[in-house]
C-alpha cells in the first residue's frame, strides 16, 4: 500500500518546487500530475488535433508512464517542452474533458506503486487519493503567484507582462475551479497553507514538520 502526501492548489502557488523539495526532504518519491495533462496537450498540439477534439481514439494512442519522476510519452522522455505557456493553457482546457480525467486516473494511481510518495496536482486529496495520509492545499494571492511566475522565464511568453500573467492565472483559476468534474478545491481534511509572503524554505519546513 502506498503512503501518499497530497499537495493540491492553484497555478503558480509554488506547489512543484515545494512538493519536489518536500519529497527529497522526507526521502519519498515525487510525482507531478500536472505534467500528465500537459503531456496530452503537447501530444494533441504536435499531432495537429484541437484540444476540443480529444477523444478515446487519440487517448489510446498516448501511452503515458512515469519512470521515477520522469514522464514518458510513447517511450519518449518529456522535459522542458511541457513548461511552455501553450501546454499550460492547453492542459487547463483539456482537464475539463471527462475522457481525459478517466484516462489519467489509473496512470496516477499506478504511479504511486506501493511507494511513499508526494503527489502534486489539483484533485489528489479530493479524487485521486481521497484516503491520502496527509493533505495540503497550497495557495497564495493571485498577485503573488503572478510575481513568482514572472520570475520563472521558462514558464512565460517572451512578450508577457505582469498584467498578462496575472490575467492568465485568474483565467486558469476560474477554469480549474469551475469545471464540472474534479474541480480544484480544498479537501475538507486538507491543511490550508497560504504561502503569500513565505519563502520556499519556510513552506517546505512547515509542511515537513506536519508530516513528521
Ligand atoms: O500543475 P500544472 O500547472 O502543471 O497543471 C496544468 C493543468 O492541468 C492545470 O491547469 C489543471 C490540470 N490539472 C488537473 O486538472 N488535475 C491535476 N491533478 C493536475 C493538473
């Protein structure tokens, strides 16, 4: 049986860095589930398929597998291409498709594979692992998240401004939290961690302490 620490929260809250560092700190495996949605958006874009046209046939041609924390699509390792802004927006759009969510559910559950694991996403504590041992909902104000995004040059378009990044974050929050299936929301038994004004080290320390 797996022991899961679920880290959920909105875009740009620093979840990935926190979850990766927390996993290192605890000696647990680390899985970033957003990369699965990004990988499907990337695959659709690469094959010229509109995000709205993703169907079972397309999904069956996409074999996704984690080897450690690395994600492979049909045997090819994916990396920085997933961080592109169009993959982020595409992932958010396709994540409202029930076929996509059903398709990714076993991939996520199997990736835990009996390990001690930190798994990060939007619905880990609510849907994927509702019985996770520890659940955290990591967030920050939209302005703080936009400032942090702006500092990550690989994640923003070359002509992006603070205002355009903030508008993207608000649009993703809206889509992620309003979708009909598995919307982004804090699990009733999750600890809320508002990281506004906190450093990454402080957040990791705080969560690690609660996992001990
Ligand atoms: O965490 P991220 O920014 O890489 O996620 C990209 C998108 O994928 C996000 O906007 C919503 C979707 N997602 C989801 O619906 N459920 C998850 N568990 C993880 C991500």
